[in-house]
C-alpha cells in the first residue's frame, strides 16, 4: 500500500484528483475526510495542506506527494530526510517573481541592494539574491505579501504570479523572475514493494501526459500524394495506410504532436490530404 499526499483544498487539488482519475485510480473523496482508500489500485490518499506535504513525505507519513515545485524548493534544505522530485506533472504552472511599486525606477537586480523584500519564500529568494551578489533584508510573511509595500513593510516583494493581475491591482510591477514552478510528484527512498507501485503510477502518469501532448489524425489521400504525406507524419512507428473503397484513394492514420499540429495540418493539405479528422488520445503507451 502506497500513501499519496494530495493538497486538501487549494489550487493543486482539482487537477491532482483529475490526474488520479485519468490514471484509472478510483476512490470516494467525501467532504472533510482526511483519508481515502482507492478501490482498484494499492494506494491510500492523505489530504493535507500543501506546505506540510514535503515534511510528511520526508518523515514517512506519506510515501509520495503532489506539491508545487516552489514549495519543495523552499523547504528542501530544512528537511531531515531526502525527498526527490520523481515526475513533473505540467499543471499549476506559475512563477515566483520580484515586484516593486509601479513607477519605482528599476534597471537591474542591483537596484534591490539594501532594500527590504517581503516574501513567503525566504529560502528561494535568499538563493536568488546570493547568486546575484545582492544584500537585501528579507521579511518573511505568510500571506497577503502584495500589500507589504503599500503599508510600508517593504520596498519590494517576491511572490507567486500567474497572470499578473494581483500585482496590477496592488499597484506593483514585476521586475525579475526568480523561479518557474509546476506541480511535481515527490518521493522519499522506498522499499522494493512500494517502489513497484510508484513505478506503475509513474507509468500511468506518463501515458496520460503523452496522450495530452499528441493527437490522433485520420485523413484521406490519393495514392500519388502518399510519399509526401508519409514524410510529414512520423506516427509512433510509421503511419497506417489502408485503401478506400474508391480506387486510388487511401485512409492514413497517424499520431501528431500537439505543438507542431497546425503546421503539419497546413502542409498535409498542400500535399493533397482531404477530410482530415483529429481525435484526442486518452492514453498513449509506447
Ligand atoms: P494550503 O491551504 O494547502 O496551504 P495555499 O494557499 O498555500 O494552500 P495554493 O494557493 O492553493 O496554496 O497554491 C498551491 C500551489 O499552487 C502553489 O504552491 C503554487 O505551486 C501553485 N499556485 C499558486 N498560485 C498559483 C496561480 N495563480 N496559478 C497557478 N498555480 C499557482
Ligand atoms: Mg500552503
């Protein structure tokens, strides 16, 4: 039995639960319950505050956990036992940025020399300042960091940003990116039987992730266009080609990466492809 820590209620919760669902792991999460047992996979979920997850994993209360990379980067050095990132999960992307009140002259990170900076991430900030040889006073506060400059607590802040709208509404301008974060799966060193469950979980997570980054494509093409079309569609191994009832025509099936998708579609049309269908892939196992 593997114990998996998930944020109880917050920005990571919904997508963490969705990922488990996509991995085919079913359980009943009812209201305020702190634990849930999966029906069809040997895991038990623990629902915790995200800041506590690295420590619970390090201490062995949980075996693995899903947290923001920013949380593990912040707490890593304080943990008594080693905890490692074993999988990047691609959701809850955000960045930790430095911001100053709008209108403050700012040309480089050296302008922060000797300033007071409010943050909930003192360790990440300290490392960033040390890399740039900046001496600044770090004020650790646990929430509402963005109001610190307006109440005279600090001249700058270092906080989580995704769209930047919170900064804007508090009269702040983003001046440096300190850290890029996404949700990650963390683990402590595990016994062989638990490691086997983690390997299976990672295999499922990777199959789900790969499927999200690819599309299944079906198109019709005249035989003379096939060489050019095959060149454009590498597929997993190579495209599947089957003849249509109309002679001289074929159906071509393949897999296309999401990031080059529109570019490939344009080239396929130029090469003579007709009736192109694009279908989402649920799981992709290599
Ligand atoms: P808890 O009550 O569990 O301590 P919290 O308030 O500390 O929750 P959340 O705001 O739910 O934490 O954020 C959890 C994680 O989600 C953060 O550590 C970060 O990695 C990510 N995150 C935070 N803000 C954003 C955002 N605006 N967009 C995307 N991801 C974000
Ligand atoms: Mg928290």
